[in-house]
């Protein structure tokens, strides 16, 4: 039996380290790896399902091609590679390389993903995407304010005396955070949860505050006004380290508690109580979730929340932190100034034409000179995950040729002309970082790919040979997936970081020496003024936003803009049972979560004559879907909720209802800004 150390590369906070036991070429067991202080107790249910994910009979193991009758048939690699190279030649040489859209997403992280972009750059370019489905509005808000995205190490949370989970359900979506959270609570910390839903995390809280979705910025500004009026701020910290405080303070006049109650639905008394906690209990850590920055006002919302952390002096100290994203392990970016994880600051000439992920369907169809003719998709499932599914599907079907690299027959794979089988995390070695913990980790190859699966790097190498890339480029940039070639490529890639030892990484995770365990403990900020910028001129010049943190009602979900008849806020939170559109198709997950269900407040249901277990039609001007309803009192009245990631073929597909809109900052995706009508299935109402 062999035992390997590895790490989960999913788009998830935890990036868990764990041990893999292999016997006879098969995975037989997993165990926690105590060397990662952020994930010492092991994996979640999704991680424990990895054995099924690797061995499932539903996994795609061979290249597939759609026949004239619409069915997929198995084809040999040699034949499909010849066809792909001929198609690539044709579109590049007769129409132009930008007639091809290269679409990649966050399905699996790793340094080797760079080889994808390297291929398309050597190919002569392609149309790419900009923006992100996940978090860029918040990233940009924090960059504008603090100059960098980093937070205290996860285990520092136990030093906080006040913890605010603001729109974050850590017990489900960041389960490893429960470890320091429980330690903090044992030490007497106060937990506040701010969320329209009464989540599993809220069950641990002393206070649950349920604002109308999209109004969190107004709540934060109302609290800021009370803090300043009661002198519950750190005047010494503000005077030394904060730029724009007086302008910020003067701009709070309209955020009287009564007005904030009108906007948010939170009673004045509760607003005062929350302000008193924030102003008098230190140190404080605010942990904002990613959901509320997925509204059209999302970037400014995060700036408003961050202002509370700033004016109370809860920056750069143990237990005092704004815990959004920790990019300190993103040390391999080829461009550090400006940082390349802000792609909107770094256009690449070969990829000079790009389309927004937030408006993917509309942008794809709008491209001219040349029109898009082909798409190549990897590590993503845009027909499930991008807004306005019907528009994306229309754009997809207008293309002449569609290639998808995938492990399973997802909604997107079902629409492909060619499907290439994708590796799992256990079938190729790679190096990964994390956006929550500070570790660099090695994701080790522990088994051979089954069937005819080839890692993406090998597919690109074989295509590069057929496209006659120069020999020196082939040797340097496209390692063969055999022997030590991949490891040699990784060693070259990380060579400037002398402290990295791949042999040491095989034993466990490593923390870069430059990591600040307490973020901003040196009180140095990479902003134009060198201070924390509550007033940001760049917010105005780059994004056309207010230079100060400000509340603007969401485009669709703002209380003032509601239609005369009652419509519902449509929430699409993450869940412990899937990571976006991954894992939910596995039997080990389905036994706990067999079908999509719409969560609805009991009082709302009674008004509409809806009973537990009924099926309801959820609709708006973009589309409709029919779902079984689940009723309880934990969700704010006027809201309904469906976890994101359900495939349309599973009866889900919530993005059928979402709009193609960008966030105010960072080219994020505002698909949470969404109103729907509800009626009992079969009814003509709504």
C-alpha cells in the first residue's frame, strides 16, 4: 500500500490537505493531514465522495463525437486530434484566430492550467473572457480600500471577541472555519449572523439579523453613522492611517436609522444594538460572504462593510480582520504590479478581444469581424453557471463547432460536438495555492488516468505538434505526461522561489516566508496615498462609482423598484452538498440531496395556497422552471431560495432566471440581483 499527501483543488475556501491510500492502482481510503493548521480534521462530504468521482460508471473515459442523429459515439484519439487540428487550422487561417472562443473557469486549480493560455497565445490568439462569476466585485472593493487582498490566517479567528458572519454560511460553505469559530465561542466571543436565511451558521449565533437582499450597504452605513455619533470609533487609528474619513462621515447624513429601517427592513432598535456591539466589543472580525457582492451594487456593498472594520481600528491586529480573500499564497503570478489576479488591469495582446462572463450569451452573439465560429471549454460549465441560460444556449447553438473537456455529461457537455475526457485531481501532479489559508501545496498524482483519459496538458502538447509549433516551444512549454517531465516543468516554474522544495511538498503544505499571519500588521497599504482609502479616486475614474462607500439600490431587487404586485427575491446560495455544479450528480451526495427544492417562507406560501411538497412555477421575463417547494420560517418573507449548481437535466438550472449584468466594480457577475414570480404549478396566476 502507498500513502500520498495531496490537497483538494476545488473552488472552495478550505483547500484541504489530506492523505490518500492507494493499493493495486486504486484509491482505498482518505485521512486528514495534520500539517495544515487550517484543515486538521479532514475533508467534507464532497471530499469523501472523491472515490466515486474517480470510479463512477457515469464518468467520460473516451473521446466522444456527436453524430448526425445527435447521439455521441466513441472515436479514437488519433482521429479526433486530426479533426481538431484541421478545425483549428481552418478557423485561424481562413477567418482569424479570434473566431475561436477559449472559455475556462475555476473547476480545478493548479499551475499547469497556465499551459492552456500558453497554447492559445502561441496559436496566434483567441477570443477569451474577462471578469469572473465568483468574487471580483469584492476583490476590487478591498484593493481600492486597502491596496491588497489578504486576511489573517484562519486559525487567528479564535482571538476575535466579536465575529460577524455577514452573508456567509460557514458551517456549510467553509466548514473548516467552524474549528476556530468554536474555539472563539468557547472563549466567550459573540457571534452575529447577518443573512436573509436562518442558516446552520445562524443556529450558533447570539444574534441573527435578516435584511432585505441587496441592502447590506445601507445597513452598514447606518451603523457607521451611529458609531460616529456615539464616538465608538478609533480616532487615533483613523487620523494616522485613513484617507477620506471626514468626507465619509459627512456623507452619512441621509442614513438615519429610520431611513435604514425603511430600506433594509431591520428595526431601528436592532440597528442600534448591532452598532453598539461593533463599537464596543474588540477585537472584531467581519467575514463577508460572496453572495452579496453578486448584486449590481456588490462592490460598493463590500466597501461599506469594510468601512466599519476601518473606522473601529480593527485592522492589522490579532482577532481583528476583514476576512474576505487571502491571496498571499498566489505567489506565482507572472505579473505582480499590478497583480495578475486582477485581470481587468492586465490585458494580454494576443487575447485583446474578450467577452464578459457576466454577459456571455449576449456578448458572444454580438461579436463581428470575425464572428465567433468555435468554442473550446475546459474547467467550466457555462450552460449551468453563467447568467441567463437561454441566452447562453442560443449563442452556443449558433456556433459551428463546440469542444468541451469534461468528466461527466453536464448541461454544457450535452451541447458539444466533441467531448474530450478530463482528468481528476488524482491523475496528474500540480501545485496549488488557496484564497483562504496561506499554504502552497502539491496535488500529487496517485493513480493512472482510467480508460483513454488524457490530462489537458497532454491534449495541448499533441495538438501543438500537429499544428507544427517550433521545437523549442514544444520542449519548453508543453511537457509530456510521462516520467518526470511534469515535475521538471513545475520545478522550472517555481525556481525563483528558492524556499520551495517539491520533495518537501510531497510530505505536506508549506507557507511562503513573506506571508503576514496578521494581515497589514505593518500598517502599510499599497494604495495611491499609502493609507486606507475610504475616499478612492480610482473608484471614480476606473469604474464611474462614488469615490466614497455608498449605497445604491440594486438594479432589479431594490425595494423602491419593485413592481406593484408582489415579487420574490430569488436567492441562489452555495450548499454543503456541491461546489457550484460539481459533485451533485454523485450517488453519495444524492442520498442526502436527491432533487432541487425551492425554499419558501411558510407565511408567503399560505398566501398563495401552496402546501409542503407542492410543485411551484418560478418565472420571470427570462424564463421559468418548476420545482418542489420546501416550507419553513427560517427564510425572510418575500424571499425564495434555490442552491446554485443544479443541472437543468437534474430539474434545476437557476440561471434560467438570472440576468446578464455586471457588478459596479471588477466586472463581476450580478446574477443574485433577481426578482421572480411564484405560483402553484398548473395555476394561471403569477
